[in-house]
C-alpha cells in the first residue's frame, strides 16, 4: 500500500465533502463520505504503525535487543490516535 496515494484519496474525499457543504447539501448526504474519510484515516494509522512495529521488531530480533520499548511506544501511538 502506498501511504501517499491513500492520503491523496483522503484529500480528494475531503474536497468533495467541502464542495457538498458549499452547495448546502443535506446532512444525510454529507455524513456517509465523512464516515468513509474517518475509516480511511483509521486504516492508514493502523497500517503505518503496524509497518513501523514490524520493521522495528525485525531489527531488534536481528540485533538481539529487546523490542519491548518499541512495542510500548507503538501501542502508545495507537492509543493517542483513538
């Protein structure tokens, strides 16, 4: 997955919602794309943190170091995103 492409997609969705709001569209029309944006951002956060955690754990295993601190840090990042 390319994170930058995902962010571009999200930016496009946000532009579409802004346009809908400028057109004074009904709330029922605006909520579904906002929910999709929320879902896309959540997925991206989980993907980025998961990829970081995977890479760090691999590095720690190769060097023989403990990955505990890195795991705690990534869990903290995930908790802050909620």
